[in-house]
């Protein structure tokens, strides 16, 4: 499975659809350090990303990253903080 990974000079996030995330992770475990916009959730790299990756691995799903980098602050920082 290929997932989009965004990074700026200070942080990075994995973009997933909320329905996909809910299939593998208890949504209450995702912190407010992640962001959301429309039906997508942008999991912050330090904690929330690991929760999903561990669950995918436990379900036998391997992940490839389609990485997008910027030298400026990412537009993701302007999205709403994640809340259920």
C-alpha cells in the first residue's frame, strides 16, 4: 500500500482517509497534534503515525511512502487540529 507522507523543515505527517484510519486505529487514540481537513487526517510523525503503522503491520499490510517535501512551512499546519 502506498500512502502520502508530507514533510516541512520542522515536522511531517502521513495523510490518510478518516474511514481507513478508523478501520485500523481507535480514533480516540489520535492526538490533537495531528490535523484534519474534510475526510482526511494528517497523522503527526512522533506518535500518531506509529499507532497506525503498528496496526497495519499487525494486519500484514506493508506500506510505501510517496514523500512530498517543502522547504517552507507546510500548508497542513493551517488545517484544523484533529478531534473526533
